[in-house]
């Protein structure tokens, strides 16, 4: 079995995902055959793995960092929130069921064997597996039947490195408190800790390290500064959208309404990386900006519920006004479904009402059906006659007169999407649309912007290398060399 280490956080959003990705790239750069693994992920940002089936986008990114194809076994349990209390459960890439939070706690022991099976498969041909935890091991109210943190680590015998986020404050207390609250069996799994997101002179934290050692006895494996390159990598959690505010004066304004159940929002990262674009995430209670040239409605895990929220925010009125001013609209996946006349859900697959009126900018209708489409797709833009590469993850079938003007042609000649008669509104099920450099350049050119369409994918590769280089400079050399000896 491959060597393994698990990064767990003292809380959520402490930077585990980026640290795992950076360590994966560092190991790959040293010639180590490395794989990522996350027992349980909760995210509506899903990817289609190279072997088919859904995994978290974060594990897709970490596989990219390893320079290896992604697999459903890298994230065997994916929870996709559908409401405030319930989630869809994806097990080893396929929909397994649905459960509310309390019910899921009872189901977790049933899932552990599948998690351990996937872990063994992931490490089968590897030298090293780097595992990412979820939330915090100190959530002892969730410890019974745990599969995401110490429950997995103790069963699989994987040593743990705790990650503390100093930027949010209280990092000494969070590490010392975790030590104090963990049962002895779990505490014994912790090999050391990393301080993440430090700003300023790292030597100023020497006394903090001494204090943590006094309280816990754990060694420090390094103090990681704020990683500037991490901003060029896709984010996993939609909570980061609260911090993505730009004021790019004079740029083309593109507005994205932040739906309550927004999915696959990293579709917009390539647009955000364009210097000539001001990407604005519009939060609940804010109007769609009147000066936006383009409004893009993102994917949603619950189309009908998000349509109702869309109206409650008054965005339907704003969108109609935007269209009357000649503004452009693009809908992706759930956003495409919202743009039609009606969304039908006769079987109650989304758990709410059976149908709701759409936004009416496309002459199409959608009917939800139990068969879920999950596939990577090669495609071609009909509008700009350029190649696309993306993926589809959706329920439902969309039909209607505007589908005669297809947005894209998928591999095998299948048509997808629809374009309105005036050509200003377009919808498609294809995620990854803006990831095509040539498509993005053509789209922005249609707004009068020349010279766009930089190599976004290479930018991600460069950012991974930069993060890996930063980690190699600041993490304890003895620990790194033992974990990932150079080949």
C-alpha cells in the first residue's frame, strides 16, 4: 500500500484543498507517483471523472496537480446539497440516494466500507496518497460513524497533519482546543500541524509555535504565508464568492446572480481571469447591475427552488429590463432551464412543486426525469464555429422551437442548447464553455474586446507549480523528504 498522509483542518475553509493540491504537484515534480483522496466531500461543484461518474471539482483539480487522470475513487462520497437540510448522495460516482442531515448520520457507517475500498484502489499503483479531510475533527458531535476525518484516519491507519488558519484569528486556541477535545485514540493519529495563510514576518509567530508545543506537544511542519498563486486556482466552496469582489473600471461588466444552490461556479473563473472583464457576483438583495453587458445564469442543484428565489430577489424584472436594453444573456445547465417558459417536475425529483414558470427568454420547456446525464463532452460552438471541451451533469430534457437554433454540437453530432430568435439569449447544458480560450476570445470580441483568450489552463498549471514551489520553501525539509523522497 502507498504511503499516505491526511490533512485535516481545525475548521472549514482553512485552505486544505489548496495545500493538498500544492503538495500533490510538489510530489509529482519530485518524481513521486501521487494521488489525491477525499473520503467525503460536500459540494455542488462537481466534475465528471475520467473514468465516468461525479467527484468534487477539488479532487479533479488535485488529480490535475498529480498529472494523473481523475477517478471516482478519489472522492467516493459526494454530498450535493439540495435544500437547507438535505443532500443527494453520490457514491463512487453514481447517485446512491438522498438524505436529510440527521438521517445521513445513520447512513455513514454503511458508506465506510466503500470509502476504504476506494482508498485502496486509489493507492494501488501509487507511491503516496494525500488525503483531505472535511470540516474539523473536533466536531465530536459527529464523531460516531465518521468517515470524513478521524473515523477514516483511525480505520485506514493514516497519520494526520492538522491545518490551522491564522488569518481568521485564534489559531493557537483552535489547535490547543482540538488537542484538548479529541479522545486519545484520535489525538494519537496527529503527527504535527501546519499554520496556513500567514501575513507578515513569520518570525513574529515563533512564540506562538512555542505555545502550541507547550499545550499539545505537536511539532510544527511549517508556517505557510498567504499564497498569492492560490487566487488563480478554482475555489471549491461557494462561500468564497462572498470575497470575490472586483472593481475593474472601464472593463466589460459580466453579472452572475449567486443562486442559493449555485453549482459549478468555477465555470466563470476563465472569464474572471480576463483583464478586460469585470465579473460581478450579485448577491441576494442586490439588483442585477443596469450597466452589465452580459448576464450569465449559472448552474443550480435545485432549478425550481432557485427560480423562486430568483423572483424573490427581483432579478426576473431586472433580467427583462436588461434584455430590453439589448443586453446579452447566457444560461448554463440549470440556468438554461430557468430561461425557458416552464420547468416541469411531475415526479417531484427536486422535492418541491411540480412546475413553475420560467423566465421566458427562450421558447423552450424543461421536464425533469430520473435519468441523470453525467459525461465529459467534446463539442463545437455553432455561433462561433470553434471547438469546445466540457462536461454535462444534469437532470431533465429541454425541448422547444428555439432548440432548432442549437447552441453547440456535441460529440456524435447531437445538438444541445438553444438560441433565441434575436440571437441575444443562449442556453446550453455544457459546462466549461468559457474554458475554451478561442470561444472566450470570440465571445469577448463580439463585445468589441480584442486580444482576449489567454491560455487559461496553462495559467492553472503555472499556479499549481507556484504553490508547490512556495510550499517547498516553507515546509519542514525533513518532513517533506520523508513524505516524498526525490526520485
